[in-house]
C-alpha cells in the first residue's frame, strides 16, 4: 500500500515537473518578450504619435519657372566674374609699358578689342612712334590689378536683322554698330603702378584706376574703350 502511494506521488511530481518545463519553454519566453516590447514602445519616442509627413509636389510648370530663374541668375553672375577677370588682365597688360617693347602692351591686346578700339590702337602707336625717338635709357611701367568693380552690366538682347541693318546704316565713325542692343558692360579696375627709369631699384609706386568698357557682339565680349582715371 505504501509502495503504491509512493509510486503515485512520484508520478504526480514527474507530471508537474514536465508541465513546468513545457510552460517555461513555450509560454514564459513569449510573455516576457511581449512585455519587454510593450515597455519599449511606451518609453521610446517612436511610440508617440508622430505628425504625418507631407510631401509638396510642384507642378511641372512651377519646377520649370524655378529652374529657369536659377539658371539666369547663375549665368549672369558667371558672366560678370569672367568680365572682371578679363578686365583685370587687360588693365595689367595695357598699363605695363617699356620703351624697349615697341608698344607690344597695346598691339598684343588687339585680339581682345572691338574693331573701333583696334583702329584707335593702330593710330595711337603710329602717333607715339612719330613723336618719340629711340632711347638707350630704360623707362618702364609695371601695372598690377588690385581690385575690380562692376559699374554696369547689360547683356542686352540680340537685334533683329532689320534693327541690325538700321544700326549699321546710321552708325557714325568711331561708334560700335548695334552695341547698345548686343550688350554693354563697364568694369572699374584699381591698379598699382611701378614706374622706373634707368633701373627698377628706384621705382616709384603709384595707384590709378582705369575704366574699361566692354561691348558684346556675336556672344563675345570685347574691350571697346579704356579710360585711365585721374590719380
């Protein structure tokens, strides 16, 4: 009788132990994970209600307007920066002179000039050569651009064939035909000059501005006039 009772107790304990194992394996781990996930949702900002994100979609017409406006501003700024660099280089070469250089500081720049200024350059060189004789004593001026400023910038608009013909027919001597319609710009260049006679060791430093006028023809900017300002 006692032996049967002992066997029964052993069976009950074994069944209880087996049930405990099954509970731990299949239910306890799932419940713990679920509780942990719920706690994370409560503590994490992601568990809060986030405002709905809205995406603004521009129409194709608006997108075109924005892109065109940006491109026009960018092209204008680039054109002005290019003109400033061109004006600085022109001023340095134009203002650097030596009586042994045969006025190459002017003649070498003719490719950057309009026809009007190129004609002026030829006449100026001939006039100076006629007035000055040869000299063995060195005299020279070295010019360096130190700053540039855009005084005027107008890209203009391409003239029609009729307008171009009228402009050419009515142009006076020394004027650039159609320049007002093709584009105009004025760049002020501040320069430093080193003037020396005999030797560069005794050079005199001065500062002088030069105003350079550009004309745009056939999508190309050319120097139409250059005027040294009073010191």
